[in-house]
C-alpha cells in the first residue's frame, strides 16, 4: 500500500533552497516537493525552468492559500523568518525554517505559542547537528574515554577578507545577520546539544576586515568574527570561535581536552562542498572524508603516558537525517521534530547574551 506523501512548498530559491533543502526533500519518502515561491525568476536562477513538474508562485498569499500544501520550508534571509513563519502557521501549515530561527528569543516565543495554538509543528534547520565530525564528537563524549571534559573548542575559521555582497554582508545583528547569527548559530547549537545551557557567557565580537573590536567605543559594530566563552558548572568551558582572517592549510575544527585524553580535528564537514559541486545525496561517497582529515585522539595509556591515534569519523548519517526525522514527526512516527523551536530559542538566548557581553565587555549570566 502506497504511503501518502506530505506536500512541501519552498519559499525562496537561493543557495539554501537549491543546495540544502530541495535535494533532501525530493529523496525523503514521506515528503513530496509540491511548490516553490520565487518572486523574480530569471535567466540566472529559475525555479520553473529547473523544476517544471511542480507548482510555481511569485506571491506569498497565493502560495499559502494552496489547500494542497501541507509543509512550508523557509529558506529566505533571517529578517523574513518571523513574518513568513507566522503567516505559514496562521495558514495552517507546518514549518521548517532555516537557521537562525528568528532574530530574537522573544519572537521565537511568539511563534512557539502560535504553533501550539494552531496545532502545527516548527522545526529549525540546524543541519550541522548531522555533520559527521560532530556525531563523532558526540559518541566520544558519550563513551567517556577522555574522562571529565574541561575544555571544548569548536571553530569555523576561514580566510575570507572580502565582505560578502549579499545579505550576509549587509544585514545587521538586530535582523539576524552578522557572523554571530550566521555561523555562530551552528557552533553555539552544537555546544548546546552537548552540554546544555551555560551559566554564563563572555564574548569578544570583532570585525577583522576593518580591524575593530566591539565595545562601548564601537557600540554599533557588526562582527565578521567572534570568540565566545561559555561557562558551565563543574569547571567546563566551551570556546566558540569564528574568524575570517585565518591563514591555515587545514583550518581547526574541534579541540577537546579531558582528564584522560584529548581530541583534535581539522577541516569542515564535506557535505556542503559536495552538494555545491553537484553530488547526489545517494552517492556512495556523500559525506565521506579522506584519511588525511582523520581526527587525532590522544589517550593516557596504562603506563600513564599519552598515546595518539588516528580517529576517523563515524559513518555519515548526512543531512538526509534531519528531513527523515522531520517527516517522521509530521506523520506521527516520532513524538517531536529533530530540532524543536524551544531548543533554537535557547540558542538565541545564548547569542543575545553574547551580544550584550560584546557590547559591555562583561560576562553575562544566564
């Protein structure tokens, strides 16, 4: 007996839609790509040309008025996430929304309450929970081989000294822009998944391109880089690091120190560049890294001396998993979505604390 698929409509047709969403929607058994809203299709980018077999809209009202539409995916810039999610919920649709969820935790609370009122689900697209290196880190921490963790570093460092010309280079923090919201959301979310809410945050927000640091003398600075220290009970400190002036052959990714061992990893997860290069999500090599990118696990031996070994990533679950689990939640096969909006709200509260800390140059307690 054929399973009825839920009709999914995508708002936006930029890189987020074409690289991170549509390839996974079309390969998820419970979902069907039903419609795309692209306001101005053209020669360079045309959803009707690329997907002639689905419905196409240029108006949000007509898109949401479609009675056959069940699920809305919001892949547009952050300042649109709140109004588009709100309108989709009011139209009776479930929602998958790109990160950052919304620009503020207050807006997140409003949408959480509205979803509950309408009996609809929101899932936030924190896809890097399914990076293979992060899944490897989760397993390492769960098995306890490194002992009690005292320091955790997560990096997103690059050499990118030209300011982006799109919204990533123009949108301010008050609208969900800047490196703090764009990349910081991923890294803070990973720390949150591993350790929960910190008790305090100290942040240094910088613009490395212009050579300025946020603070009382630069209250309106929009950071392209950031260093966040998240403090936890038990002495654990998590360091979240974003940089655009990092000249390295292999950029750092994770460095974790415990009382019995440590783990270091370089290089970002390979799924994004593979998708951008046109690799199919069912390719046997999708999500796999070469051995030159293996992490290094150092453990204390029986003789009390450290011994280092290669530690390859786990077999990739890939970003397919977030859509698989979302589909299961929509069809009642699991209790909740894979990234609940309440968790995304917690991440926003950490980011808001980082903004305040960067402005005042003081630790902010949570």
